[in-house]
C-alpha cells in the first residue's frame, strides 16, 4: 500500500535531534513559553519575512486570536461581516464565528479552488470589515486582486495560511507576509508539521503582535496581571523545539513536493481526471495534490484496491455541515461540485519515484 502521507517516515530522520531537544528542554525545566518558543518565533518570522511571529496552540486559535485582537484594538466590532471562501475547511469559518463576527461566503474559481476575486465586490456591504483569504491545498489565493479590493474598500486582509508554509508570489513575498495578519497551523500532516498541535500568527503590526501575545496567555503581559479577557493557547515548548529542527528543511521539502506535482501534471493523461491548475511558479507548495472526477467513490475504491491510499479534502462543504444548520439551504454550486468530486492522491517529500510511477500508471489505467 502506498500511504497517502507517511508521517513516521517524514519524521524518522529527525529522531536523534528530537531526543536531543527533548533532553535540553527537560534539563532546563522550563516547559511553557521558554527559549525554544522564542527561537522558533524568530526563525519563522524570518522565514516568512514578517516582523513578528507569535506561537499559539493551533491554527484555529491563530485565526480566532487575530479576530479577537482586532476587536480589542477597535478595528473590528462584534457583528461585523468577514468575507471568506465558501470552499474551505470549516476552521476558517469557525474562527470568525468564535469571535462573534459574521462569515459571508463567496464562491471559488473552479480552476484554482480559491476564492474568486471577481465575486467579492457583490458581497461587500456597509458591515464588511475584512476578507479572510484562504490559501487552500497550498496554493496562494489571488492576493494581488484581493489586496486591491481591501485597499479600495478600507478592509482588513487576513490570511489563512494553514496549508501554505513557504508559498510565495512572483515578487518573492511569502504566505504570512501578504496581509495584515496570518494564521498558520503546524498540525503533524502540514508541510511544516509538529508532533502534535501547534500554530502561529505572523504580522508586521506591532500593536496586533503585542496583543495576540497577551491574549494567548490569559490576557496577561506580566504574571497574575490580566489586562484582557484572554485564552490559554500557547505553542508548546517541546513542539517549538521540534519545529526548530525541521524548519531549515522546509524549502527543500517543498521543492520535492513540486517535483512530484510536476510529474503528475505532465504524466497523468486520463480524460476522466481533472488535474489542478499550476503554472510552474512558487505560489503553490502542494500541501495536497487534489484531482477531480465525476465518480469519486468509484475512483477511490479502485485506487484502494490497487494499493494506493487516498483522502478526501473535504467531503462536506461548510454550509452543509450540521453544525451550521442555518446555512444548510444555501446554494453554492461551484463549492458543492468541488466537494463532491475532489480526491487527494499521495504527495510528500518522502515519496519514492517508483511510487510516483505507480500512482501515475494506475490513474492512467482507470
């Protein structure tokens, strides 16, 4: 069986370094917001090109804390509308709801799966205060077009960069440095994955960075002195240590993903399969390689029987989830088509070329 993502194999080369880091943290006896978190924040800010990085508990918290901080700063008010793609993982929307803000869903482009900038203007009202751009599957949203809209309408621009570590535009600016603030996830399966949950906020806004750092730690800047109603959402010291070990290899790992992606794009030639859009640039780091087909269940069964593990990202669109039952009667045809047809095939920096050969062969024979 070709695994969809062999996380054990990805982390195996780092085991000795992880053990060393674990011992260092244990010997220091400082387990919360210690030197490893500070070092990772510096390293990841430098990687993204942003002025600040604040380590938090997970990617959902990263986005929620951004919205909460903007409310505290007076840039947002409860009840304000936030434009967000209808085609996204539900965490993007949950962050908006948990900050007592109102998500406004906008359809994606079928070719890119990311929000369609041409449809945004029609959804802007007097209550619209921000756009949450999601870099889905590792591909940058059209940030140039979206940024023009936010500037024209005096809106905040926030990135959900949970799947896009290292993606960059043609000017060389990376995800995490293309907006007012960005949220990242370091869930184990991400391009930069921890050995547990983890997340971060990146920004060039000094006031926002200071406030997010306070809000993640009970709203406190000095122990037992609470200035704000905060949260307990701190990047774990041990996870930060592990991320510090892996971060230097992120660029090379992304390049390996693109090698595989380019092979899939040039060698999968089955008319039953729709391949993702890619022009060969650095705007896509292929966190996932997502194809579409009209009979997804049949294709997934065929691949499983052939020895290829796949996943579906994602089977149910947010507006059809039971948790968001008030939206269940809404219609977003492009989003629904995507969620009905997509299937993710194996891609990772540890895939062997003979495995890639096999996946291509089996898909072409379908």
